[in-house]
C-alpha cells in the first residue's frame, strides 16, 4: 500500500502542453489509494478536457468560482477545497502560475485554493529552456521554497519548442515516487524494523485435526498495517488467518504451529527495533502426531500433551535494544496476571484484554485494552475498533523509543 493511500489530493492543472500527462497522473494517484479532486486554470482546458479528468478522478473538475452555464449554481468554495486536501500538487506548473503563486496573485480558482491551502504544496515546473533559466524564474523558485513549497524538479529532455534542455515536466511516475519518498522521509518509524505476530497456531493431532483457538488475527494485522503506515519495515509472522493485508509494504511470513512461529520470530528478532507479539500461541501440543487419521472409537480418546515453545519469554531473555510488547488475554485476576507476565518475560509493555469485557477478545472488530507499563503504570482504554487500538499501541511505542 502506498503512503498516499487514504490521502486527499487536490491536483492543480495549468496551461502547459504537459497537461496531457495529468490523465496518467490522476490514474496513478487513484491507483495508490488517494482521493483526487482536480482544479484547472481556465486556459488549461485548451490542453486537456475536464471530462477526461473527471472521469478518471470520479470527481467533478473545477475551473472557475461558479458554473457559468447555470445561473443558480453554488460557487466553488476555494477554502473548502483547500482544507479538504492533505496534499496540493500543481502539475504542470507554468512560469505564469508560479510567478503568481510567489507574489500572491489570485485571479483564478486554482490560485485562490493555493493561497488558502494549509497542507504541503508540491509543484512540477514545465516550461521552455530559456524561461526555465531566466533569473525571474530562479527568483520565483527561491521565494516558493521560502514558503515551504516543494519543487518536483523538471527533467532534461526535448521541449515543446524543439529545444533540448531543462524544463520538461517530470513524468507522472516520477512525480508520484517523489511525493511518496518525501512523505516517507518524515514518517516517525522510518528506518525502524518491527516484528509482529498475529493469529492462532494450530498444533496437529493427526493429518486432519488440530488443537487451536478462536483468534482471527485482526488485532495483529491492524498493528502491522499501522506500523507500515508510519514508515517501518514490518515483518508479520502470522498463524492461519483469513485477514487480507492491504499494505504491500508488510512482509508476511505464514506459519502454522508454535514451533514454526518461534523459528520465524527468532530469525528476525536480533535485527529488529520493536517486537509486538499479539498472536494467540497454543500453550500445549500433542506429544506425538498420528501419521494417519485417528478413527472414531467407542471409548474415550486420551491425548498426551507437551508444552510448546514460549516465544515471548525466549526473546525477553535475549533482548538488548528492542522494545518488547506482549499481549495477555485473561478471564480472572486479569491485572495481577498481566503484571506477573510483564515481569517474568522482561517486557516493556503488556496489552491486557479480558474476555469478560464486552467488545473485547477474539474475532470481533473491536477491543478493550489496558496498558501495563514497565514502570507499573496502568492505562485503561475504552472499547475501540482494533484499528484505533493499533494506533494507541504504536503511539505509546513511539513516545518511548523517541523519549
């Protein structure tokens, strides 16, 4: 999943020959998961049609303050558009529009939106070689940089005049990559590796049956998605789960048993910065696994069970710099058991939830948790969607590792 997923992007299109490329740019933004609204200067419609851009963006395209063909039309609120945007991208950005941006001119809707924008503004210059090299253009770039506007550099190539040189608008793919890289650089977990476990483990009885539990994996997957959205390199070690990952930047390792999960976690733990073990790992497994399906008998069936590997305790013993988070699902003496687990397993945080709490536990989309910290603080939370619980967990981790 791109860091642009879920972002609201206002795309400003000005009157340059490169405007035809905005059709591809809109498609790429939409493919990345962004919502796109296009604002054009009136002259830009000579180069690309609003119909094309509205069809691709699935939103109405605006080019004036009112619909001149409808006397009763409401005005296009430039402030509303500007405040809706998470990003404002102007591509192509002509010398004329850039100069007006630098000097506060506001003679069209696009410029009015620009002057009202509170979000990051990116612009991709597009002009002929001599215009690009002119001292006034260089001064414009410097002034826009002083405003905090971010230039997507023009490239070297053949220009509309037939000249070859600097001034060609960056290709749509380059624009998207540039913006993604700029956003990623500022994400708080960039450069950090996070290992997360999720879901149940299945411990085989025979080729058909297993010992398992009702964990869906939803909590762990939500944590993985949130960590990746914050810029982390995420390794998700998942037991059997039907949850579908949306973020392509999460590396998923599928396992079945506690032993397989143990090995996968230990493979990555020494090089990680944070580990969040939210999986519901089976505590016991059959001592022997039947090679053939066990046939039904008239009498009782007795299974000899042995303890599985304690993954959390094992990495708690070897942790050095890692911030280690465990989960505790309890049904009685919840707080006492959680505090004991925190200490015995050398954790930095334990996330407690109780099956007695409505909205907590397996399978559901919500959870009700309490944080128990290493310094013995107890921080309760109300019932929330698991996606919001994931944000609370990552927020706490960020506070601690950046303290």
